């Protein structure tokens, strides 16, 4: 077990019978030394991914956190996600998708035909629906297992020199929940007249060329296509952070006003809201749960800065800087890593094999000793 202890050594030199360093009996007086403040209290448990799988961390009475296995089936083909309300844990083992109620551990099978080796499992913010890939399509299913198809892959046969057949399949990406009724994905609307392949290839995948939002709630999903491709990086309420290109492009921060506006400029209605000076690769936009307050995190400097929701102006001075040490600390917009409390602005992360509790409202970051975390450990949920 790895724990941190503070050893205080006092070197006391006294001369018997004289000086302020002795009491009336000639014995040295005790020196006072500053004590290290105790680590913050961590209510609940932290779910952490490590090289050895998922682990649960629990804080003990002395403040440090002990580690224990998280009871899920061990598999080389495994994917998982926790709902934003921290109530439902959904995982895929092979082709089987299972939902577990966190409070009592009860499980129900959602599907047995998911696409193996796929990392497309996503849970809606309210925890009532799950999106995942099957072999031929992208679907949304409720917790009873009733599936709705959002889109199917397209297939076409091409010939090379009029002789050699080439089978082409269109790309169909994972679904990303913008809110409880809107799912974003990329697809190919139509197969091209011709494809480019290596002369030795007999199959190929045609890249997606359209970003689509499926609007749920009717008899069938309504599909809204965008003229530009885009990728959401963070979502909260009606707010969304968007990447429009490579990791060198700037982040965009927009607010949705309705389904009709999704097709006007490739993302959402309103003035272009580029966050000047940011890059998708070096910055993350986080939204605090409940209030959806935007916070900009910069990986290189480990700093948090405010973002004005009206002007999108970034605060000049950091409100908080994380401790140094270990590998780069990358933070993503994962609602599950925030403390499960109303309007919480406290989240957990790992720095140099230790837990750090980040309080953005109080502008503090406090380390909590933890047992047996490896360098790649990452907090994935606060239960």
C-alpha cells in the first residue's frame, strides 16, 4: 500500500537551567511545527480506469483512498459508459450490452447483437437510452431493449478495369448525445460514382461526408444534415463546444435555439463564436453540471479560465492552476467525473498517481493520497 506520511523532526538544543528554551525544571521545551492539512473529504466512490481494468476508490478514516476491483465481467472486448446522472452504468462485453443500476447492482440485458470491437457505446444524459453500433447500422435502444435504427451503412460494388470487383462500404460513426433527444453522427448520404483503392484491395471504406443530427421523439427519427462536418467536444443543456476541423483548429462555443437552425451554417444558429487563441488539441471547454457555466482548461499550463457566456471572452488571469507532476493532465467534458451534487463545481482527476479534488468555485485543488494507481490512471466517474 502506498500512503503519504509527514515526518516532523525537531532538533532541540537546550542548556540546563538557563534560556527560554528550558522550563523551570531544566528540561527542553517542545518546539511547535506546522502540520500538513488533512486531505479533503471525498463523499461516495471514484471509478478509475487503470492498466488492470476498472477500479473503485474509497476514502478511509485517515484520508487516503483504498482501491478495489469494480465487479464487471473481465473481457478483452469491453466498452462502458455511465449516465450523466450517475445512476446507470452500461457496458458492452463482446456483442452483449448490459445496463446496471448503480444503487442496487441490478442488471438487464439491452442487446446481444452489438458490433464487437466497437467503442461506440453512449448513454443519453437522462440515462434512459443507449446508442451503439451494430454490424450494419447505428441504433438507439431504451433500457428494455427496444431499438430504433438511426441510419444504415451503404454498400456498393465497383469494378477495377471492368474485371476485378471491389466491395465498398460507407463509414458510419458513433452517435454523440447532444441532449436527451438529439444524437449527432457522421455518415455518407450517397455512395460516389467511383472510389480510389490500392490495386491489391478487394474491399474499401468510403469516408463519411455529412454530419447528421437525429431528432428523437416521433414515430421515426428526423434526420437533419449539415453542409459542413463538425464534432461536438462538450455539451450541457443548450450549450455546445464544437470542433470544425483538425486539432489545430480553434474551439467554437455555440448555443442551440432550435432544430431548424442546425442546417444553416454547419452547426447551430447564432453568431460565430470562435474562442480566439484556443486549439482543439491543447484546450478543453468544460461545462459545470446544472448551471452549464463554461470553463476553459489548457493542458500545457494546467490552468482554468472563465469564459463569458455572452461575449465568449476568456478571462485574462487563471482562476486555478493544477499541481505539477506526472504526465499531461487532460480533462474532457465528462459529466460523470463531477461530484454528484446539485450545481456541483467540484470534479476529480488523477495527477502523478494521486487523486486531486478540483473545486472551481473555491479555486482550490487538493491532493488525496491513493493506493496503487498507475501513471495512466484516469477518473471516469464519481459515484
